[in-house]
């Protein structure tokens, strides 16, 4: 048996080598694959929520595909960015993210993540420089196993869920508006005559008109094996998330390839990673949420004519 220092509990992998946990002065927290949150996960930030002390993950606007805000031990600046540095398989990703993506994490399929390592204190700047002043989140993705047999191991996962509106505002209906107008302006007033359409009063719940029951589908497949001296892992995933606000939706497809060959009697190890992401977002007009609270319920959704 040959020890692998990266997987020993007593050893921590840092930017310039490995040290024992007992000798490490910095604050490091590791969240492994079997410890991350389960269920319908559409962004890697959901995997980290509530799993590391001092790391606060705040959900975005609720729109499908919206990015989360991550703060490690609070903010450190009033005007500058407080986002932590994201390092994916040793490659630092700009805090500005990728054009068209809500945040740097959105480019990764959550099913491809092996572990998170969170560097919380200022010692992280000695490894990654000033960009790490807000902490570092080191992400390790799954790789082809060197002990895999020539028979490939295929894993398929499919998850479906439904999102519904838990609660809506209590607003005046048709009778409530009519009674309010009569109490304020009197019966048969001009204000009462302006209610409804063509003298007919409707009873429209505008909140029901803008919200919907939203399904989410997540499918993943991975193939892990070894072809001679070449361990490999190929994975693909597709996520379709519909928002509870009508008109909002996100589709994302990911493809990942990892090759990890060794040469010269295991003295040289090469890791080749390729990742591709295709995402398409439909953005709904969020002003409809506020408008649904003050629209006249006696008006129809559409003119019958």
C-alpha cells in the first residue's frame, strides 16, 4: 500500500506543500462529499450552506440560476468586494465571474464536486495573495480513480422536485374594494363607476395570476474507469429549473472530462481537466410582484373582447 498524503486526515494540502494539522496555524475547514447537503441542488453554493462555521451563504433573488452571496467571517471592506476567492482544482477563478453566469460557482455541476476546503483567516493571503483577503474556497472535483478496473463504473442520478408558493399576502377582494369605495366616497360615486370593466365587476386574484407551481429536474450521468495506464472520468449533467414567478426559467448543461495518467513508475502524475457549461436563462419582470399587490381586483386579466 502506498500512502496518499492528500487523503490522510492528519495532513492538510496547502498552496506550497503539505503540513500536519497539528502544525497548521491557519483556520481550515473541509467539507467532503458525504457531508454536503442532499436533495435538489442547482448551484454549488447550496452544498456549502450551513456546513462550515463562519461561512454564511445567502440565497440570491430566488430567480432560477441566481447567484448566492458567500461571506467568510463577515465583510472586511465597505467599498471593495467582500467575495471570497474561488479556486477550482488549483485554478483561481476571478471574483467577477464569467460573462453570462451569475457567479463563478455556476459553471460547475454540483455532482462533480468531491470536497470543499475553506481557508478562513489571513494566512490564506500567504498562499494566494491579496485576492484571498476575504477567505478562499478551494473546490476539488471528482477524478478518475487509479484503482478503477478496466470495466467502467456508470452512475446515473435523476431528481425531480416541485416548488410552490408557501404564502401570499392577504389583500382586498372584489367585495372588499367595493365596500371600501362606498365607505370613502359614498354609494353610486364616480370612483365606484370606474371599478370593473363595462359595468361588470370581476374578482381577480393577481397574485395567483403571476405565480405558478414550478418543477425542477436534475439528471446526471458519469463513467469512471481505467483504460490501461489511463484513469478517466467523464460526466454530464442537465438541470432545468422553473421559477415560481411566471416567465422565469434556467436550463444548464455541463460536460466534464478528467484524465489522470502516471508515468515513470508513478513519479510523474498529470491531471488533465476539461469542463464545458451551457446555460440559458429566462428573466421574468420582478416588478410584477409589487404590482400584484395594488392592482384593482375588479378588473379582468384580459379584455373579453
